């Protein structure tokens, strides 16, 4: 217990004193996560909703591949992005490996199937009349779908926050394509891994506490939106 207590005190000291490396890791984690899931949501949410509402030919196959994408290990996604961005890769000439853009690309691929699957689940259970009514009133397919998404906004926000939690705690992609470079591409999870490998439990616990706080914040936002929807 003393070992754990000493670690908690060291973590509190690092957070209270504004340790530069820790705060920069927070910034990189939030930036990469926010950008990647926002870009993924712009495409994946309408795509998943389209599959759920309009049930196009081949939708079961497409939903299957989205679900497969959810189960792909993050280190495999990291290897795929590494292969694309390495000097011998298709995009190697852009020199993006070991940059924040590389982390964003990997987390985009991580978030896309999750958001697409959850958006499909949020809309597939709806009565077909929900989308047919706007169509009969003259709205186009995309406008009708946007109306349905607004009505299902709590489920969509919950999907967005689920992707947030998945990406901000991600380690395999951050290390494989980010390189865990101090004050450049180091994230909170990679900071934990690095400090633990050095035997610095307190320094590893500091980013861990921050991750828990961010997760609590995301959960509180979801709870607040759910209560507003029920009111």
C-alpha cells in the first residue's frame, strides 16, 4: 500500500506543478483524439445511418465489415499506417511518420468502424415511417436522414464519446506511428508505458489519473445529454 500511496503523491505533485511533459502529453492526446474522431464522424455517422435507414443492397456485408473493423487490434492498425507512411510506403514521400498527423490517421481508422456501427445500430431499430414521413413532405433523402439523426442525437453523442474513450486510451498506434517522442508525439498512454518501463510508478500514475478524469468528464457529458433528452 505504501508503494501505491507514494505513487499517488508523486502523481499529484506532477499535476499540481504543471509538469511540461505531462501537460504536453495531455494536449497531444486531446488534439489527436478530437481531430480523428471528428473527421471519422463526418463520414462514418451518415454512412452508418444510411445503412440503417435505407437498407441498401449489400448492407449486411457492409455492416459485417464495420464490425470486423471494430475488433481489429490497434497494433495492427498501427502497422498498416506505418506501412503506408514509411519511406518505402505509398505515402512515404510526405514524411508523415512519427508525427501527430500519423497518430490522427491511425485513430481515424480506429474510430471509423466504431462510429459507423453505432450509428447503424441507433437508426436500424427505428420504424421505417420515421424516415418515410419527411420524404413524403418533400425532403430529400439526406435531409430526412439528418432529421432522424437530430432526433437520435443522444445515441450519436454517446457513439462519439465511445470513440473518444477508445482513441484517447489507445497505445499501439501512438507508439507504432507516433514514436513516443517527448514534447512532440508522446500521449498520455505512451507516457504511462514509458514511465513504467523505467520503474517510475508515480510518474506513470500521473497520466493515468488524467486519463481517468477525462473519462469521467466524457461520462458526465453523456449523462447530462441523456437527462436533457428525457426531460
